[in-house]
């Protein structure tokens, strides 16, 4: 099967919103008047971002999900995406499953595949996603203000717990791993929550490298500091972990490290003024996503991590860095 036959068979679909999709040198997108275009790219590399034996349908899902998560953090509605795919060889069953997972998530979010590229080489997947947001309403990293509450969506740390189980670093019963593994391989992009947070949140970012590390990007961009209650986030993971254990409990330090620095959750960390607490919970309810208050923005620079009694923790929580 040649390159263009591969594209035609697995990745060519009629478009409804785009002016022009797959088949020409460029796709053409029409943006609604009064909207700004939100664009993000993410790359997944075999051995770095996923195991070689991962279910290809799950990999297709994740390849798009991590990009939709960026749109969610910006409060943008998905429009379209492109796919650049390097393949060591043409494996038709693998491609069928990969395309199925990719396009099922695309259909769920009304996001059209409009172009891309294929080439030979080690397995590498790069998606560029396009969304739209009303001019001036995008959620940015630079909007946090002193006194704002800090929230996280969902249950941070589940993806890292699944990863550690797959690596043999923690013990999970088969049923427990089956419950947590989708959080690693098929994350849920919080697009609906991001849309609901427009006009409510003052800043936002998605959790790809670790909760505290990604929050740090907000602090740097906004020129502020923060205090985070480690127990608020860890208790969420502890409750999840307890529900899947046959016996015993996880070490508290393990849970804390997973929750605060695990990465791969693709949840949202965001800030909002205390006067918006009811609005935040209304946004969470409307989107079917839990939002938990875990801290507060402060004037003093830096990030303080405390326990439930307000005592500072000496433990370091290093988030993922590709080049560290």
C-alpha cells in the first residue's frame, strides 16, 4: 500500500465545516466572525510517550486527546486538526484500529481531520489542532491574581499510578489496573469544562507534566506565588486508589508524588476569584467534571506546599521534563 492509498483508506473523510479538507496542499478553515483561532501541536513518540505494545485504538484516542486538552485549557471550541504520522511499516490492522480510536474522539468533539502528512520512520505521531474562542475571552496562563483560588479538575495522579503499575513500581490487582489504565492511555480532554470556565476562571493550564509543575507556569506568567494544600489533591487520589485495592493501602508519599507531580492526567488547573466559587461549581456541574479547590494565589513569589494542618512540606515534587 502506497502513501496516498494509505491516506485515502484510513484518514480521508468528507468535511462539513472546513472549506477544504484532505487532498490539497493546504486545508482551508473559515473562522466565525468575532472569533480568534486557537492552535496547538503535540507530538507522541514511541518509547517516550507510550509503550510499543499499546492498543492502537487507545493510542489514536490519546494522540488527539492531548491536543484537545490544550484547547480546553484555553476555553476554545474544537474545529479541526491535522495528523503527521511516521510509520516503520504499513500494518493495516494497526492502522484501522488507530484511525478508529482517533476519529471516534474527533467525532465526539466535532473536530474534523483536514490534512497532514505520512512518512516512513520510527513511530511518531504529531497532531495540530485548531479551535475558536471569542476575541478577548481565551483563558490564559497570565491571568491569575493575588487572592484567587486554585482548582484542579478530576483526580490528578491516576495516570501516573497506572504507569507505575505497568512498570512494576506499585502493585495493583488486575481489576484495579484495568480501571486506572484508561486514565493513562485514553485521557478525557476537559473541553466542556474549559468552555464553561470562560468568564469565570482567571487563568488555566492543562496538566500534562505534573500538577505543581504546570501550576508553576501559571505563577511565572502571572508574576505571582501560591500556596497549595497537598492533602486536598492527595485525598482525591487516595479515595480512588482505595476503591480499587483488594487489601492494604498505598504509601502516602507515593500517592502524594503521583497526585502532585505525576503528569499525563490532562486535567485542568485553573484559578478564579473567591467571588466565583458558586460559578466554578456550576461550571463543573454543567460539564460533568469535578473541580476541587486546592490552594490560593499569593503575592510572595514561589510555590509553598503545605499539609492539611498548614505545615510546609520539605519534600520536592519534580514534574516531568523531557530534557532534565
